[in-house]
C-alpha cells in the first residue's frame, strides 16, 4: 500500500510539473496585447438612527464581445465595467452608479466611448452588438433598462422587462437570417419604470399607460397608449409578447426563440427593410375595467397602427416616427 500511495503522489507531482511547465512555456512565447485591472470591495453598514443595515459592493468586471461582419470580419469589443451598488437588508431598495467604457481593435488599442450613469447593472449581449444598463428600484418599481449600440454608444431605446429575467441583454428583437439588415428592437416603458417615463399628456378622460418603441440602429417609432381607468385603480401590464401574424405569407416559418427573439425565416436573406413583417405585438392591460388586449402588427419595417386591433377605452397615438424627433 505504501508503494501505491507513493506512486500516486509521484504521478500527481509529475502532472503538476507538466502543467506548470506548459504555463511557463506559454508565458515565454505569448505576446501581451492588452491588459487592464481593477479593484473590488465589500462594506456592511448600519444606520445609527434608523438601525437599517445595507451593503455597499464595489465591483470591477470585464466582458469581451466578438462580432462578425461580411465586410470587416471579426471585431473585438472589451467592455470595462465599474459599479458601486448599495442594497438594503432590512428594507426594500437598491441604488447604484456604473461607469463603463468600450474598446476595440486587434489589440484593444482604441477606446470608442464611455459613460457614467445611475445604474445597478450593465450587461453585454452575447450575440448582438449592444450593451444594456439597468437601474433597479424599490417595491413595485420596474427596472428601467437602456439599450446602447456597442460600437457608437448611441442610445437605441429605453425599456422594461416583462419576463422578469435574471439577466437582461435586450428587449424584443427581430432578426433576418442570412442578411446584412440590422436587428430590429421592440420595447416598452410603463409608469412603474425607475427612469425614462417621458410620457406626453394623455387623451381626455384617459391616463397614460405605456410607451411602445420600435428601433433599428436608432429609435424609429414611439407610440403612447392611453386608457380609461376605474376609480382607485392603476394600470397593469398583464402580457407583453410577440406572436406570428397569420395574415403574412410564410409567417409559419418564423422562429420564436425564448421570450424575446423572432427569427424571420419568412424573409430569409432579404436586403430591403420594407420586407420586415410577420409578427404581431400583443399587449394585455388591466385598469379595473376588465382586461383589454391590443394587437399591433409589424409591417413594412414599422408598427402598423392602421392594421392594429385596439379595444374601446384605449387610444394609441404616435409621438415619434421615422427618427423625426
């Protein structure tokens, strides 16, 4: 038995030596292209007056995104994220600040843009060239998310997540396979959002309920939903989803992935934006007068209000269309 144990000890030692030798050899031959580092900390506080406890976590994270284009091939994007987030242990609530910058280049030598804002999370999409920041809140508030173009830093749209995903990297997206057309995004903001509630005055006798947005690389449409409400009732979004549009030829080929992506196989390889169609945005709302469902189809690369189904007591009107803002 001693011999066998000694053999195992020798085998492990030899294996460790091989691994360390391989690492040393790689370090000797590898060229360092770019390096970055950061700090992290954790603090536990107790308020001397209220006796409420909270944690403050300062974190540093790096996410590398790889995206491919037919004209440029692979492009690397490094997102360097610094966050300070305070969470309360004895009460509801979260606050935070995030700073991030984006670099690109074969050696990540070029900084493209940076941003600092009140935010409690920053997430990089694994497949699409976008970055999402989110600001959490308290109680019934919905995290307000912002979708940015990873290369330019342009704000594409703000939105809420109605699927309550643990990590949000996008609103709804429409993708055309085998095409150079950029993804289209559909999102919405409620009155419960922690930010970006830029509603206009509601129609007479109604309350502003929802902002609906449609975008490609930039915001293209913004619609406001106003509705009648029962006394003492707020407005609840019961459903926010996509479904295939049976009136569009080939819509049965559309692939609905998860709860946020539609792959438009009905227009596989299309090069004209006007071909984008085949899904319906479905929204169910309740304001104490019974659940009411709105259906707005996507046709000719926009939310087509002329073909929408809008119940009585609800009005949908455009605020922004075709970037005219």
